[in-house]
C-alpha cells in the first residue's frame, strides 16, 4: 500500500466532510418527527408529530399528548406507515392526516423504530 502524506489525507477528509455537510444540509432543515402509537379498543395507529407540533404538548411526551387529546376532545395528526423507498429500504413515512377522538383512544405510547422516519410534507395537508 503506497504511503499517503498526512496533509493530503487530512485535506481529502476535510473536503469530504464539507461536501457531505452541504449535501445533507437540506435534509436536516426539516423538522424531526417523533412517532407515537395510539391504541384504541379496535386497533392501533402510529402517528407522527414534528418538533414544532410536539412543542405545543405539555412535557413533550406521550402523557402530554394523551392529556392534550382529552382536553381538546379531538386532534388532527399524520398517520405513519412502513413503506419501501426507491432503493428498497423500509422507512416510516407519513400516510395521510387523520383525526383522533379522545373517547376512542385508550393509550398513547412512544413508538421507537429502527427504520428511517421521513419528515412530514406540509404541502400535502
């Protein structure tokens, strides 16, 4: 293996870091989405809240979301579902807006996932 001077290796690494941060910048600009599972007597649904939506929830957790649902009686949220990306990878993606009614909801809990969670596209409202 040929010897590569340290300065050249450092320069290449720095260039790669700069290019990578420029390319991934727009993806980081989107609000992060937190997923929750809402369990009812009939079924379960996974919903996503942006950081901005979650900021309006007391405690910014499942308990605060349940409190808000009871206080308001109903809320409109994005339902999430697993789908395949163009590359074939599984992802959690927003499906459509749904309404949650407090009387039908029995439990709200955080929904951890090993999959990539796609941001909500507000233009689809």
